[in-house]
């Protein structure tokens, strides 16, 4: 799973994206958190995570 975060970091760097808005739902929410924990929030302006859990 770290590969997804690393791929996103490389893409943002290659495209020189600044002030990105990351939105993740379900597994994507975890990937947003993983990206931030591995690469920081330097290129990120906003983030939104939504995770649903079955009871």
C-alpha cells in the first residue's frame, strides 16, 4: 500500500502541483492519511477523508 502514496508523491512532484486537494473515501481515505504520514502536507492545501464501517 505504501506504493500508492509514493506514486502520488512522485506524480505531484513531476507535475509540480502545489495546493492539492486530496479527497479519499473508504480505502482512499486511508491512502490520503498514508500519503500525509510518508510525505507530509507540503503540497497539500486541503484534505478530506471519509471511512464507513459496518457495525
